[in-house]
C-alpha cells in the first residue's frame, strides 16, 4: 500500500507534504503581493465564462490572448523540466 501511495505522490508522504507546504507558502506570498484572493480568481473565471456566453464567440479572442500569454511561461518551463528528466 505504501508503495502505491509513494508512486501516486511521486515521493514519500512526508517529503510531498513539505514540498506542498513550501509551494503553498510561496504562492500565498505572491498572491498577497499582487492583492489576489481565491475568490477573485474564482469570480474571474466565472465572469469570463459568462462573458463568453453573453457575447458569443467574439469573446474567444481573449482566450487566444490568454493562451499565448500562458504559453510563453508554460512551454519553456515544460521543456526545461523534460530536459532535466531526460538525463535521468
């Protein structure tokens, strides 16, 4: 059972909890700096979906902007992670 949990978590339970605590602390700090709250994020997603519904597909242009903006961060990080994992 323990091996299955470790395989699912990618590491031991204790190390995974420590990693999650550190990442949560960093994300919470960054969110505080920018003045973001979880409610604002949820309401922003909700408002975005409503905007798409009310305006129709013309609002999908924003999705493309969001996609390009996110891809400029996500794709290089993905490539770096894959390169580091490839060496193992």
